[in-house]
C-alpha cells in the first residue's frame, strides 16, 4: 500500500472509462413478445437510439443515424416513442416531427408530420380512430408557447386539437374501448408536484371530446394536491397517484381514500413525460377473462427513504405483498404474458441494467444490457452510508456519505480528506445511493463525498418536500453547511479543503453557499444560476413561474430575489469557482455563468470558465463530460495545493497566484 495525500491517489476510475463504458437506459417495453428500450449514447453525441432484442437475443438499432429520439416539449422532454402493430412512432430531435419506422433492422424512417413550430410528446395510440393522441407544444406565436392535447392522423399526419385551456398538459390515457380519455393539467404558477388536476372526458363519435370532468387534484380545503399517472384498468376504471394523504399513493376514481395508505412514495416529480410506477397485471387480452374472476392486482414501485421496493397490490382487499428484487433502485416497468417483468435496476454495488424479473419471486432471471461495463475491481468502490444529520431550526436532513477508498493507498496519519458536497438538480428532485462512476471518480482519488437530499427533496413525503417553499437559497444552503460541518466534526473531512458542486439548481446552491457562507474553499457550477432575476425573466415556459413557490413573486418580491442572488453579493464571496456551461442552454442561459465569471475576475478570486459548443442543459457529449470532470479535479487540486494523480491538459485559472 502506497502512502500519499488524500486527493492525490492514482485511480483506475478514469474519465475515459466513465464516458466509454456508459450509456443511458430508457424504460423497457414489451411488444409482441420482443423487448425494446432507448439508449442514450455519449459516444454518439448523446443520440437516443431505440433498440430491439429479437427472438434470437440479437440487439438491433431501429432508428439509424442521424435520427435521434428526443422531444423538447417542456424542454426536459421524455416519452418520445411508442410502438404499435410492428411500427415505431418517434419524435426526431432535429425537427421535433413525428416519424415512423418499421420494427426491423435496416428500415428507413419516414416523416409523418410536417407541422412547423410544433413539438410532440407523451403519445398514446388511439387504435379505434387510427391516430396518436399527443401533448403538443406550439411555438408559432411570439412569447410563451401554447400547450394542448392533440391527435395526429396516421394516414396523413394532420393534427386535430382535442383539449386546451390550461398552461400545461401531460399523460393522456385512453380506456381500452377507446371511449374515454384521461389526462392531467396544471397552470401557472404551480409546478406539477405542487398542484395539478386529472380530468376525464368521453370521446365522441367524431373523435372530439365531451365535457372535461375533474377527477382528482387541485385544492381541497386550501390544501394543494399533486396528482399524476392517470391510467385505466382493463375494466375501464380510472386510477391515478395523488399526494392528498401527504404521500404519493395510488387512488381510484371510485373512492376518496388511497388503495393502500402508506408512508411511501409511489410517484415522483414530473420533470419529464412518461412516468410509470404501476401497471395492471391483467393487461393481456388472453388473461383478462380469467383475471376478472379473481381479485384485481397492480404491480408497483414505491420508495421508502429513497430506497426502491416492488410490490403486488390486491385492489379489492387493499393488501400489499412485497416482491423481493435484490436491488435498491428500480425503474421502468413492463410485463409480458409469461409472468415476466422488464425493468431498470441498480444498487450500491451494481450499475443500472435492464433485467428480466420473475413477477412472483422477484428473482432476476436474466440481464439484458448494462449501462456501464468497466473492468474495475469492485474492491475499489466506496460503499455509501445513509445518514441523517442535524441542520438549522432543530431539523434534520438526509444524505449519502461516501468515504474515500482505494485499496492501493493510505493517507498520512492525522490528516483528513478533502470533501466534495454534491447536490442534485431540480431543486425538486432527489439523489440515490446507486453505484456511480462519477462519485467513485472522487472517492478512489482520496476525496470524501457527501451527496445531499436537502429539505425539499423528494422521496420523503410532501411535508419534507414543502420545506423548501419560499426557502430556496436558504434551506438548501443550511443543509449543505450543516452536512459539511457534521463530517468535519467527526474527523471525516478537512475543514480547509471543502468543495461544493452542483448542476442547474444544484449549481445555484453551490454558488449561494460559497457566497453567503465562509465554509467552502472551492465551488464548481455546472450550468448553475447566479442571478435569480435573470432566471425569472429569461427561462422556458415550464419553469418560468417555478420561482414563485421557491422564492416569491417576481417582480413584486424583487428585494428577495436580489438578496438571494450571488451576483449581487460578490463582496461576500471568498472562494475559488469554476463554471461549466452549455452554449445552447435554454433553461439556464450562458449569460448566467458569464456574469459571475466577470465579477470574480474583477474581484481577483481564482476563477475558470469552460463553455461547450453544442451542449444544452446537461452535457450529453462524451468529450465534454470527460473534459469537465478532469478540469474540476484539476481545479480543486490547484486550489487545495496538491498535485493531481492524472495527467490533465491544464486550463488557465485566472487569479490563482493572487
């Protein structure tokens, strides 16, 4: 074992390994006995490819290059493809139009719609009328885009408007007989996890909709209710998920109480389309008659303290039977007619992978594909520890702590490691404890990592989520500081080598922490926010009123926006900062980073700016993912005063000597 300072350990977890061996995996879907899923490939500049696993086990790409399955509705997109009768219908990223392609290798996609300035997402097939019902976003007019529910004809690609009158729509769902349509909506200033509504309407003979009937959500006695995932049972009963009880539980339109009341989350924040955490077991025509003779059941995921579990719920009796899948993170859900589930699973020691699971025993029968294939001995991995620590206001915060770990190295006695405090985006979101090479990149080099689920994160119920209301920039920063100090007090972090990093909303928390506190010596902002006023004035529709619930109304509460914006308080800033920014980012435009860099430069503090052409909100290109991570490490090493173990092409850090 070699002796070397914390942070300077040579690691087998390289940036080349991170980008070369990793792909993103989308929800798996069975169709006619075959399995399909979407892969996001950094080596192809983030192109999303629909993959088919055929009857022989061969995996085939369905959409050839340069076709990229990705929608920009709400900018975050999601659910950009569906399958029907041997054909895939998908949204192509470059023009946002609907294309069709036969489900066979080598087939050529054909454009279905030719509708300029329109975007499509979240489609559901209306087989009775030969059309797809989509969430549509219209960017034809100046100003804010218009969202509505519309139907695209499969014969000529024409569009028929079905439902409008709300700022946002999602999750159109048809009953099996095609006679009823359900969907959800929400309106400014609410986000879908604050307050949303599920509607149901009859589908008339001409294909239009009758009156929309409110089923759930909205406000009840001044209580805001968030709903999601409307879905019809095979018998035509509408189910959905609601947090009326304080937790996202499953409900039916036939009752006012959850099917099974639990202090657990069956839903998740609606950042992207296509949420799917439950499915009816009697979905197959050949099983329906037999299934109707016995108790109806649902297969569902749920979270307890952000750890995933799978269960079968009997709807009549309201009983739950745990299905013990040996993983801590479960996502995506599709069932075939052989009692087999396809899902995405991961754990503290295994990367995300698509597997086939026995629907009764939970046994993993087969691994179909893996997100990450690397030749690294598992002895190098740091195992996360779930911690709950005290924070401001006699409250508690949640986090995962990763100690530095590398079997080849030890650090000098009486020294503590540098700490990287990490934040998820959102800020309405959560982090999990699944194996991540990017976290192991730090721990194998001798850094400790604290991955924080600050107050406001999801997975712990509505009350915990609501603790961030009007408190963004205060509550999250308090939890960052408290977490770092908690580890320092235990000798698990060096008080002089504390760094904080985050992307998007996490980038704002990082910038606020290094501005309004003196705890951290360095910060890294990935497309983070420095000027909350600019965010309120210049962002896309989906998030344009998000700050109303997080900070206050703009411009009425402009003083609060100024008080919490790091750009207005740079006289308090005394930490080195590095900024990574996509130049095509429409969520947090580049001027957010550039304004901050200019002030830091003038102030004489160490600063570096790394812009990336062709990147949007979140980096998808392998070369940029690799470069940003290397430069972040180089930056911390330079600021903390140790030599990085890797050979990294340096970047100019302005004011470093000063």
